[in-house]
C-alpha cells in the first residue's frame, strides 16, 4: 500500500511538472510608446530644451536607448547605449523617464519588457 501511494505521489508530481513545461507564453502586445516611434520622437522634440552646448553646432546623429517598461506604464533602467553628447543624452533620458508607455501584455497580463529605442537627433542652432 505504501509503495502504491509513493508511486501515485511521484506520478502526480511528474505530470504537473511536464504540464508546466508545455505552456506557451503568448505575447498579445509588445511594450511601446503610445502612438508608436514617430509619436515618441515628436514627444521628445516638443519637450526638449536644447543645452547651451548645442548652440552654433550642426548635430545629426542618433541615440540608442535600452529601457524596461513596467506593468504600470513607467520606464526604468534607462541606459544610453549610443550617445550623442552635448548634454542631449541626459535630457532625452529624463524625458523618457517621465513618459508613460503601453506595457507588454503576455497571456492577458501586463508584464515588464525591455525595449530598444533609436532616437534621431537633428539640431541646427
């Protein structure tokens, strides 16, 4: 009897372990800025205060930024992977940190997701 109980116990554990392995993660929606990339760039350009270091310079470059979008729509762990300089990087990071994003939805639940942004910078001061 004890042997049968132990066998049934381990059979149930094995069955539940295998059933969890076969579950698929369904990404219903990836994290993004409301309105998409163009809306994000427009938000940055409408709200940026160009640093004094940009005066008299023609700057045509792009920033690459990594960030985590949390389930509450906020951005965290904002890291500039490709910098432009002139103090622009810090201002753009601050603006992104204030923005609200659309979180990723997986299996019907809002979850944290890392996204990469490419922000073109064009300054003619």
